[in-house]
C-alpha cells in the first residue's frame, strides 16, 4: 500500500484540475494580453479565476492578484507594504513561528533599517493577544500573522488579532499567511479585518508555481516585480493562465464540499492521534484535537531520529515529513518546535503527518500498525549504536 501523508508539503492535483490545465496548454494557449480571439479566451480564464476566488473570500475580484506561489505572495505583501508606508513608521510585527518566506523577508527589512518585533507563542504554538497589544507602537505600520502553522497545525486568533489591531490604529496593515489554512476553513478578510492574504495553489490540490495575494483596495502597496504592467502594474509578467485556472478549479471543488470534508479530516486526525498516543514514548505537539488544524499532526518519537523514522516508514510505502518541507534539507533545528519549548532531546525526533482529500481511514490504520511494529525495533537499534 502507498500512503501519502505529506500534504502540507504539497498535494496531488485533482484530475479535473490537470484536465483543465492540459486543455488550456494545448488548445486555449493564447497570451491574455493579446487582442485577438486566443488572447480573449485566455483573459476569460483569468477573470473566471478572480471571480471564483473572490466569491469564496467575499471580496471584490479586482482585489485578487496572481503570483508564483505563497513565497512570492508573502514577499509582495510584506516588502510592498513596508516600502510603500515607511514614511508613517518603520516598525513591523510578526511571530516567532512564521514560515521562512515571512521570517527571511523580515530579516531583509531589518537590514534595510526597519525594526521587527517577533511575538512569542505558548506551548501550543499560539500568540497571546496581550503580547500583540503591547508590541504595537505609534511607529507600527504592518502586522503579519499566519493563519495555520505549517509544522504543528496551531491556529492563530486571526479575527481577534485583526480587531485588536484596527481598534488600536486603523492605519496599521494586517497581513495573514493563509497557505495552510485556506481550503480548510472559511476565511473572510473583510469581516476579519485582514488587509492582505497569501495563498498557494499546490496546497489545495492545485498546481505548483501559482498562488494569489488578496489586497484590500484601500491598501497602499508597491510592486516588487517590474515589467509589462500586467495586473494593474502590481505584479508584472505574462500570467500563467493554465496554473491560474487550475488553482481556481481546485478552489471551486474544495469550497463546494468544505464543511463535510473538514469534518472528515478531523475524524481522521482524531483516530490517528488516539492511536499514536498508545505507542510508548510518543507525544503530539501543539493542539491534538479540534482546536488545531484538521490536517496536520506533529509527533515526537523518543529515541528515534526523524530521518530514521521517515525512511523506515518510506520502506513501508508511507510518505511523511521531518518538519517543514520548505526547510527540511537544512540542518538547523525547527524554530517552531523551539518556540513552543519542546524537550531539546525531541527536536531531532519529530515527524509531521498531514492529510488531504485523498487520505482514507484505511491508510490511517495501516500507518498506525506500521508505527506500532517498527518503533520498538528502531529503538533497539538506536540503543545498540
């Protein structure tokens, strides 16, 4: 049996997405900036994507801008707003457990004279609103807080944070990285006081290399990519029509069955967590129940190295991740796991399991049985070394 449980890294495309993209690449392949019929056909796909996404966010379609993915969306939001609004102040706020696309961008801005406050999190990976309130100053121009953590699945109080920020200073911009949360929850930027929202296509059964950034029409933002002036000049470059349309198709399919699918994912998570906690020396990081994300479970396995466990599972046809795939090839310990204060001995013994629409209860049960069988063997091997 092949079991893919690394869906926070990437997801398998829906067949309908792949079919639509193939049609566009082979038949409706015009440049959306061209004035002839082929160009008009391509432009219609762009409009369909904007309308589909905007409808599910309850925003204006003109507030949706297409990018190459979550990393570019984060960079455009943070850098574009920081430089556009720096005359009002040079203070930014984020958290200690953000994705590298946020943290590395913040580091770059610090080198350029901005001051950044990194909010701590509790043992479950959540910020405290009182810490956010204390961090806001008269110089603060932007706050960036992720919706769902990609490593441990913790959910941030985004709506409450947005309300707090706007209550303290309506001019402060609020950016949310929703790469892991979009497609699992209903997110309404206007209602939640979110000015900018980043999303990636390949986390929701769409293609890689595409994403979008929601930008409230009132936001002052500068482009970070310059060229032919596409998308109102905010994001130049010929639009990736097949990928944009494919992502929109995935959004349409996911949000057409969101509530039922989220409930099913929580059932899978509860079964997995219940089973894995029966194994001696195994702990679950973050929120193990429904107060966390439905599709992410971080597990620490005492006396078994992450890489050893990963490859032992792979030998049984089970694919998982040793932390975040975006930084899995780097040797340093996870910043998220350090921030929540897990035992140092477990930093190198943590595995992430992440589920999707295609994950079944049969696969969960098979994975649990394999873990029950191999963990004692791996521990005996470790002690002999």
